[in-house]
């Protein structure tokens, strides 16, 4: 049975990293006291809500394979995407995530193939997680106007703990700071590898899209010290594309002026999150704004600006914290880049998913 108390043990150790730099002095200024209080608030909140949660990207459609594996091959032509996210840069122990993916549609297998690589560094690299995924997405044309993509994803995860970067409460001397030897025992292994599996489905027409994804189907065990299962994550997303100006062509293109309201819901263990907002496309610019919250508390306002052309897209977003933590965390910065490669000769025309770029 999943034991949340055991899972918090390792998080407590990471929490000390966030606060240790402000205690490791004989004199503590008032500003450091404020930051220490902030660390305590952060720990109390996160130990109950954020333990063992997957990294989350604000530009969710700019990282389509991470959002839902059914997006593999969704634009038919070869596509290379790279993402970077820096969360809470103003405090010690920031969370930095890198992501890269490649996908393409193949007529011979009636679907798309995708490769996804993700690297997450928590607590200034105290815990490092790197994953490699292979995806197959089958395409079914239900009618002349509606299609469905269904996908399976297999992932190998490598998780490592930098024990030497950890500091513990029993190392603190009231006068001299972190000078004592800890009685905590180092785990037998500081690295762990395991297999993980996910699935997803997306249905779409020219003006509407919706999908569901389930990650960590087998709930793999990833703990270093105690039994620490990674809980399933459920994702649901939907949106529409509305023309703000009469189209020049029958098929919608990048040069059409559109607005795209959309919603994203994610649930993992006791944690739930909902994003809702909209994109506006006015070539070559794309802008967007969203509000992110769980069912009890507000989290952040997300602002996006991007540029897109037929061969590339680049976007920047900023998360403005509106919760009780205020913006002392520095919010979150996120950058995305997509390169659309030339499409090989196709024997037949294939409907692509007409959804937002970021």
C-alpha cells in the first residue's frame, strides 16, 4: 500500500538544502530569517502536496509528446522540439527541467513514431532524473472530418541521488552552523533504473481537439531509502480553434487570425491541477494567458509570447505566482523551440491535428 509518510522522508532531506545556506553562519540577518520562514512554509505545503509529482510544463502544447504520447506524428512531417524550464529561480535548490523530442508519421505503419528525452534536476542536482521514451501512435480516420490517435509509450528512467549534497538537522550547531557529523546512513545504492509505461488518445477535427493520457501505468518503485512508488498521473485536455477573420483559403493556415480557448486537467495521487486560458494567433506572433490552480488554492498566472513560421517556432512564458507564497520564488521561466523539417513524399493526404503551437 502506498505510504505517503515514507515518501516524505527523502523530501525532508531535500528541504534542508533549501534552507541550509541561510543557517550556515554565526549571525543571521533579518532577510535570511524571512527566507528561512519562507522555506518552512514551502516545506509544510509541499510535503503534503508535491511529493513525487512529475515535472509540469506551462507551454503544454509546445511539449506535445510529454503532454500526451498520442501526439506522436500528429503534424505528419518530421519535427524536432526542445524545451527548458527553470522553476523557483530566486530560491536555493531550484528545479530545472530539460526536454527534447522527435516525431514523424509513417504511412507503412499507419501512425507516428516518437522519441522523447527528459532530464530533471531537483535541489541543485541533489536528485537527477533522466528518462528515454519510445512512442508508437496509431492513426484512425473515423470519418471525413474526425480522426483519432491512440498511443503506447515505453520509458526507461535513470534516477540518481547526490548524497554528498545533502545536509541534515543533526549537523547543526547552535553557534557554528553545519559542523557536526550526521548519523543518517547512506543508502546502499545511489542510483536506480526502472521501466515505465504510459498511454494516450487524442480525437480531433478541424475546429476541436480533446485527449486523455495515463502515465506510470505500473506505478514503478523509485525510492532510495524506502518503498516509494510513483503514482499514476491522469491528464485530460481539450480546446477549440475559432477564426477571428474570414479565411483566405479553405484549409486553415498559420496566416489566419484565430483564438483558441483551452483547458488542461491533471491529477496525480492527492494532487490535482487545472489550467484554463486561451491563445491568440496573429502571424507571426502567438500570445496566450492562463490561470493555474488546484481545487482549493490559486497557483499562478501564465503569460506567453511566441513567434512561429512554417519552419520553426519559438516561445517564452513566465509563471507569475499568485498563491500565498507570493512571487518570492521568482515564478518560473520556460523556453520552447520547434523545428519543422521537410516532409518526405506522401502517397496520400493525411489530416493533421490542428491545435495550438505552445
